[in-house]
């Protein structure tokens, strides 16, 4: 018996945590000959030839009509095609499985952006509330306990079934590059010594990701360990000038290197480092944390990073009490200057990441599909 599946995501196989989650899982599920998979998207990068793609028109103006038009078009199109199961990675009017890659939009606008909702925001909130109304059969899959808690806070009653499902990682990509070769290449490229203790930061929004706190913690750690050359390598895009000035004012201007955005070969940067640090003000998950762990790096994260679910304090990394706790962050950095502790924690981090390979995650998702199929067969 075969099952006809609709997968909904605006951008399939393109840049973004939710987009990548959708494509990595869907590509693997498409290998199953019992599943006939159709993807509904505005844009896509085709992978498996076993997936059929359907173009969803995109309305750009007025902006607030975009989410409404997407949801209504998908409902109309899917309603004509007799699917056995609808799995959405984006807010639509109904889905049998919904992977929540973010938090409730109203809470995001109110607590993170600290703004009054725009017409666009109100449109997204309206659609979100539709899927949260009386969907007792829907399987909701938030990507972290942080996201789960946000939904519980925003909605008095949560419909359907709820289960945290963390994103996966391509373990082989981040664990296999030769560490010595990567250290020689990347460190030489950025004038970093082979014996320097190298912290790695990867992020596209320096302010939200807490780079200011990281730089302050680096300065404090270096002052407490004058005999150890602790360095920071920043990968990503942001206001470099602002953070260079901050580093210079704290006396660590020469200890920081900015590598810019690295679209290819990012795994070599992980393998060249000694530890990873990201102190986000808010991050629903933070896939770079899992990538760093797969590369065998101990991690330091804030309590507002969803990937904290994977961090075992003092075993494979550290979770700060608050995102701006400079003293604790500095102490964690100092602890990771000890080679034996760093190596043991790096090994533990790699073991944790191995449990979150995309293949294992696809197997978990298939079991949820089977649960939904069996529920539907009974009803």
C-alpha cells in the first residue's frame, strides 16, 4: 500500500534552518517506495527525482496578503488532490503534522522584537491561530523545549499531540575532515597560531547572537590567563566595525579575526577550532551548535538557545544562567583552556551529535507518519 504525502514549505532546499530541516527529512523519506511525496513551495532546489513539486504563487505587495494567500492557495490546491497526510513546515490553515521551527508569532513580536504587530504580523498570527484551533488530530513538532514552552505560554490549551523533535546534522560532513589539515589551513589563513586556544563563533546577526558578550568574556578570560593566547574567530555577517571597536576598547583587538560569510567549507572552520560559543538573546534552536558538536567541539551557549537541550553541563559543554553573564562565560572559556577537559568534552559532544544524524531523524519522522496513518485507518 502506498501513501500520498503533501509537504508544505515556502523555500525548499534553500538557506534557512526550517528550509533545511524540511529538505533533509523529505529527501530521505522520498526513498521509501511506499510514500508518494509532493512538495508545495514558492521556490525550491530539486533533489530526489521521486518528489513532485508544485509552485505556490507568491504575493509580494501588499505584504500582509502574502501569508494569507499562501495558506489559502495551499488549502485549495491540496484539497483537490486527495492526500493521505499533510506535513507542513509553515503556518497554513490545517496540517496532520506541523513542524514548528519557530515560536508563536505574537510572542515573537511582543517579547523579542518588542514592537506593535503590523498588518503582516496580524496576518501571520491569524493563520497560526487557525491551525491551533481544535486540531485534535494534528501532531505538533516544536524543535526545542524552548519553543514548546513558548507555545504553552501563548496558548492556554494546546491541541493535538506534541513532541519535541530537534533538527538533525550531517555527522560525516563535520566529523570527517582531517583536523590537523584544517587547523593548518584555516589558522594560517587568519594568522592564528597552532597552539592558540581558538574559540569559534558562527552567526549572521552579531547583535542577536550575543557577540558583544562573547568579546567581553574573551577579554576577561585573557586577563585571568595571561600565559594562554585565547583567540576568537568570527564567521558570519554583521557590523564588523562596531565589534572591532568594542574589542579594541577592551584590549583584545588583536585577539579577534573576522572571516566573513563562508558558504562553502564551513566544516573546516569547526575542525580548526578548539571550542564553540554562541550567546544568543534568542534562538529557537541554533543548528550551528549541533554542527560544532558533530565536529567534536565543546560548546558554550546561552539559556535562550534551543540547542541547550543537547548540552550536558560540564560534560559536552556549558549553558550560562543568563545570555549576558560575562563572568560565567569567561570562567567557561578558562576551563576549556585545559587540554584534557577540552578533549574529553569534545568527544562527548561528538557522541551527542551522532544521536542526531539526519538518517535517525528521518526514521523518527516515518514512525510519526505511521502513527498518523494508523489513526486515520482506525477512524
